[in-house]
C-alpha cells in the first residue's frame, strides 16, 4: 500500500513539473512571437515578471541603514559587507582590517588604538547572513575633496575615507572572502594585540609580496585550443553583426516592453549561433524553442569568449561589451526564468585544471620560472646568442616539467597549455607593467623632489588655470603626485588578470541590478561592483602604505556617472599601456635616430638643444600636463581623484599633435595611442 502511495506522489510530482515546463514554454513562445507592430497595450497582457532592480535599480531591500542601532556589530561599519576584525577604542566602531587601515592612515585617527575581535566558531550559513548589509543609492555622488587642489596629508582627515557605492550583498565565495581578508592584513600586519598603527608601516605591495605561483594561477585563464579558436571565430562574427545594445539600451517607458525586447534579441542571438554551427540542431531549436538542452553548449561558447578577452585585452574591442551586456541580461531572474537555463560557466583557469587532476605540485616546480619566462630583447641590446640560449633553456624546462607530471588523465598537451598560459601572463606584464616601471625610473632619474626653485625650466610646478590645469602644486607636491599615480597604475597592471576575473563576476552576478541612466554621455548601465571595488581599495591602500605620503583625493569612482560599471572601469585602466608605450618607445628611439642620421642630429641639436634635452622636454611636459587634473567637462569630474588622474593623461594624448616635439614621435614610428605601435 505504501509503494502505491509513493508511486502516486511521484506521478503527481512529474505532472506538476511538466505543467511548469509547458507553462514556461508557452510564455516564451508568446513573447518571441510578439511583433513590434502590435499594439503596445497588448504586450502588457503577457505575463512577464520584471524585477525592479533590473531597470530602476535597487529596491527597498537595498535601502541604506541610517539607524545605527540596526547595524550588526559583526559587520564592518565602513564597507558593510566584510566581517568586523578590529574594534577602534576611540571611534567605538567595528572595522575590517582593510577599512581600518584606510580610515586611520593619517590625521588624528593615525594615533587611535584598536583591539582585535575574536570570532567564535559559527556555522558558515550564519556567517553568510552576518555579512548582509545595506548599500548607498546608485546616484550617490562621491565628489567630496576630489577637486580640491590643496588636498594633502594634513588637510582633511576624512578625505581618504570617502567610499564608493557598494552592494548590499557580498557575492564572493568563502575562498574570495578569505583572499580579501588576507589582503586587508597588508595594512595592519598579523592579528596581534598591537595597539597602534602608523601610516609609515612598511606594508608590502601586491606586486612585491612573496605570493606563490599558486596564487597567480587562480586568475590566469587557460590559453584557447585549436578547436576553441574555431568556435571563437563564429562567436566574434555573430557579435560583430549584433546590435543588441542599440535596440535594448534605449529609453522605454514600460519595463515589460524592454524585457520582451531583451528576450527576443537574446533568443534570436542564441538561435543564430546554433544555426551557424549545426544547421539541423538550429532548425530543431527554432521549431521547439527549447534552449535548456543546449545550456552546456552556450555556456562553453560564451566562457571561451570571456576567457579570450581577459588574455587579450586589445582584442574584441566592441564585441566584448555587447557580449557582457547580453549575458548580463540573460542571467537576470526574468530572462533566466523564461529561457530555463543560465549561459554562464566559471572561467577555466590554470589552477582549476591542475587541481582537477591533483597536479598542483607543478606550480611549485623549481623550473616553473624558466619554463614561463619572457624571451625578448631588452634595453641593453641582448645578443642573438643570448636569446637563443634562453629559448633552448625554456624548451628544455617545458619538456622536463611535462615528463615529470604527465599521467593517464593529465595529458602532455594539457601541461603545456598550462605553462603557455602562465607565459602569456608574463608577456602581458612585460607589455603592460614594464612601461610603467620605465616611467617611474625616468621620473626618479631626471627629476628630484628636493628642487627649491619652482621657476626652474624643468620644474614640475603647475598653477590652476594655466594651460588648462585644475590643480596647483609646487614642484615637490607634483613630483610625489606623479610618482604615486604611476605607482598605483603599476599595481593595477600587475594585478590586471585578477581584476578582469572580478569584473566578470561583478557584471554577471545576476543578484545586483543596474540602472539605465543618462550620464551626460548617453545611456549607461550604472551598477554597483563590490568585488572590483574592494580589490581597488586594497591596491590603493597598499600603494599609500608603500609611499611616504599621499597627495590629492583617494576617491575611486565606480558605479556612478563617471565610471558606470565594472566594464567601463577595467576597460579604462587597460589603456594605461597604450598611453605609456609610445612615450617610452620614442624616448628609446631618440638616440638611435641621432646616431643613424647626421641631418636628424643637426635637427635635434638646433631645435631642442640635443638628445638629452629633448628627452627631458618630453618628460617634463608629460609629468606636468598629463597630471594636472584636466580633461573633464567640469571641475568635479576631473581633479585629483583616482579616476581623474587617468582622465588627465588621456587629455594629454589628445593634444600631442600640438606639441613641438610631435615630429620626433612620428620619426620614431608613432601612429597613434590606439594603433599598432611598439
């Protein structure tokens, strides 16, 4: 009798599941078959559940907690998504280690004392509930102190504590939370009972810390295989003719109408991909409109596109934005419920592949550095024999590691794919980070912060209102301002792969909505980015701890009208190498041009006073006018904030053609800051 009852229960459950599936397919078919010529009122009759956060931003669930009594003492009072780790005895507030270091870096708070908080062992579910906190509004502007040209270490005590909008929910897994907490310890050291922290603490930067290859491998994507590259070409071709954002990101009064258009465009794009790869499967998909059986196919195809972009930031310049915005809508609750699947798969990384085959020991092999080193001519004109020697040593190291770790499940091709992927990361650092190191070295070599005469020909002093400058700095202040800006860019370039991965997670979370807002430069998707925001604050505070003092604002624009979302943020800082490489290349080519042509030597001597004088003229112009707070439409959007420093550099690039030394750039092979130069 019991077996009969159980059988009836299973039958009823199966019938209910089939009914839900049929209802979903019926709704999907109605929305896909809906024509734009039909009356708009009829579209409202279609049952579409649209979350308010998708179009109009966060709801009351994400409201700011203004009542201090409602704040959880186990959560950091500043960021409100990390567990509290220290208690300030003067502020009477609980902080995580990162926020405490930022809040108490200078001023009167520098002398505050703290006590570590000892957490009792609680279930992981309770820990996840404990980190839930409120977020500010998406439109909250963090303009405070960013345009103050007199901001300094002694000026405003809280100028460096202005935080960007963050999410109510911290979406990181336990491992990511541990990483963030570990990075936060850069500013307070180990968990000790030390009662004081100073801004001069010798905290190591993210690039100079003894992080193992295992930590790097977690954020190094796998190089694409030959078969994956063939599918990538299909994806790129489809994105190249796709006008998804042109149709969807438009001003619409009815949220249901926009959701219907999103669904039609996404379904059409997915159907086109299947038809282009397998015509028979595409015909079946068009007839039955069942996308969930192809969830694995779509997930793998979109994953390799995202992975390829991270490893090649200069590729897919327009296609990547369309892909991410399309996937951002596809993972929204309304669209995902109708499609019946999520097109997102985790990125394939070197660490994940080796961990799956229990071969993480490969990353600890003593020859791993040789097998993944960069073989390229350096500034000292490395001989061809030396280059050939390095190539042979690299090949031998690859063969040795492959022979050591090859197993029945881990093929030799997989091992070499991991090694080549790590080498790709090293080449990325060579092209993106090393030019910044060169500029820092040139600044230290040709200029000194101790100059007393600001009227000197090679003084870096700037005055607000002169040559478009919006800041007023003495030579010493401008020297430190340039140095700390370049140092921060260097830290970002060193950690770019991890920032790309966090950007991917922030954009495709599905739990954080966005606002389609007119920012003054068109409609943009303004979305909080908690993961990339925290990572940037870690890099900023590590840079501040590494340098003697900080000049200017510490505001990081993210999730506002200046930098709407993580995609805009990562794309902006990916251009630093494009800005600096032509300058470094031109400076290196000056001596070669003079040595190879007597006419050029005479031109440089008569026009600029010699090669050394020419180099210094280029450097002093760049260090003055590329860091003067200019480049925006108004005072508040530029200034000395973290985002404004790069805006000023872009502005200098746009005015290079008017510089007296522009012909030297052309003679050195310059074709543009976005061209095939270097």
